[in-house]
């Protein structure tokens, strides 16, 4: 007979998130409840949690970098990024973000998806640089305009990594697509999926670059004094 008691861990997760408890504590408590209701000992559950963390420790390595980024920001990283853009002639939001889009997409296509990202690149560098470029283009830019610039910087990172990573043959998304297709009787080699991802990546780059160009034009027009 199937026992459904171990599924109570799901209720722990739902209740914990609904009550806004610490997510790490909620997940750990849910794992402990599930293990105990599945007739496992406390030591065995903790051992499995430790083994899972150790086996996937490479995923959490990126968090070691975050305190370093915080220290760099504290000592003026964003200000330096803004100053650099202010001193560059011809720097605009569109040009900057198109260059970052190409950089992000190429690295993602090579499998280097963790080299850049929101916490380690967009927030401390790309967004402040884009903001400085926007203020150069339109000295009267409002806070809403600046927030739109920051949102576009974040969106550029998303587009670059999302459509670039599928070009890399060993990325998880490619293996997931292959597994889903194989379950439906369609057997396709990962290399073919990667090759067909290239036209999609190119189209994504062109479309988003066009959006950035239009966004750049709007900022430039807003900053042009009326005759």
C-alpha cells in the first residue's frame, strides 16, 4: 500500500513560504519531516542533506563571490563604472547594452553561463554604466526613465543567456529537451538541437538589439532641446 504521509513535506513548504519564514529553514524542515515520515532516522536524513550539498557544491561556489562584489560596491565600484562611461565619447545606452548582449550571448553559447549575470555584473557594473549613459543623453531624465534603463539592462542579460545557452551542447536545457522528445518517441542527438538553436539565438539578438536601438532613440529624442 502506498504511504502518502511523506508528502506532508510539501505542506511544510507551502505553509513556511506563506508565513514568510526563512526559505532555507523551510526547505530543511520539509526535508526532515519527509524523511522522518518515510521511516528514516534523523542522522540518516542529515547525512543525505550533507551528501546532496557536497555533490552539488559547485552550484553554490558562485555565492562566495557575492561578498567580494559587495565590498567592491562599498568602495566605489558603481561610481567608477559611471565615471568611465561619462568620460567616453559616443557612449549611449543602446550601444552599451548591445555590446553586453553580444558578450553575454557568446559566453553562454560557449557554456560559460556563470561568468556574467544579475548579481555579479548587471547590478554592480552594467546598470550603473547604462544609467550614466542615459543621464548623458538626457540630463532631465526622471526616476521612471532611470528605472526603465535598469530594467532594460536586466532584460538584456536574460535574453543573452536564455537564447545563447542552448547553443552549447552540454547545457541542461538541451538535455531536458532531448529527454522530453525521446519520451515521445522522437530521438534527436543533442548536437542537432544545438545547431538548430543557432538561428533562434541570432534572431533573438537581432530583435533585442532593435529594441535597444529604439529605446536609445527615445532617450536621445527626450534629451534634445526643443527649437
